[in-house]
C-alpha cells in the first residue's frame, strides 16, 4: 500500500502533465481519491471478496461508550432495554454495501463478548417474542454512532475497513493520537484497484480544472489559462 502523500503526488504529477499550469490542492486530491476508493470497495464488499485484501483492515482499540437514558435514546426500538450504550464518538468513516457494512467484528476488550449486527426493526421483533429467550448480544449504527442494547460494556474493540486511518487513532481511548501527519497514513485501497482509483480521480479533477478554465476564459483562448484551484 502507499501513503496518502504518495497517492496525492502520483495524481498531482499526472494532473500537471495533462494541464501544464493546472493546480489542485492536496486535500482536494486526497478527498476525491478516498471517495473513488470507497465506492469501489463498497461494490466489492457486496461481492464478498474484499475481506481477503491485505492492509485495508483497521483495529479501533478501546472505543468508548457511555450509558444513555432509555427515554432519550434515538432508537425507539431500544427504549424497552434496561441498559443502552452509545459511543462517545462517531465511528471512523467506513464502507457500506447493499448486503452489509465493512465492520468485521465488535468484541468486548477481554474478547469474551462478540456483538452481532442487527437493525432496530429486527431487534424490536425479537423483543416481542416473549417465549423465546435470545442470549445473543447486538449492535447497530445510527447517524454514525455505535449503539449496544442490553449491554453495559464501556469499551469495545472494532475491526473494520476504515477509509481514514488517522480517524481510527483519534477515536481510540487507549493511546495518544495525532502524532503523525495525515499524509503519513496509508491510503486505504486494495493494491489491485489503485490504478483504477488514480485514473478515476484524474478524470474527475481534470474535468473540474477544464471547467474552471473555460469559466475564467470566456473567449476560449487556451493561452490565457489563469484560473487555479486552491
């Protein structure tokens, strides 16, 4: 895998070669590349081939949750639960496909409890089954936050495909974060898809650049390129 800095350099060098005096901000290049990689990985997630890729799985250590009052819980189906835990931070940006998410596992810190994904509607239906005892434990996600119904665990470990590895460190309660620049983290994309992501990024950014040039030069004179994108 390559770093965010290496990805940006690769795209920027090609963009400069295509537009000669064109310029794109590094963050615009990185964010555009992440969107392209995320879309492609979501497609492969549905094909069940993505989890075999090297280097794209992150571990969120010591992800902290806090107890919320059932009356104030944003998920109606959880309001009959004795205990409800909600994460202090939003989950790192991940991928979602038609058949599920890029979350591989959520476990208690001692590894004894493994949570299974469930939708609020499905959980509500389970609660209505008075004569069938369900000993499984569940999690769901709403507005980017992690919820654990009928749980009192304050810390969990999450293995997931996160598109921004800096975010993975920032939401961890186990260690100090922010020691590295964003450019030093890995660009999350399977190696075999990297050329395609670079190509798609160049195509979109090249289109943005050409549009800005036309807008700033209504006489269409290519020798009067003056507009740059910061």
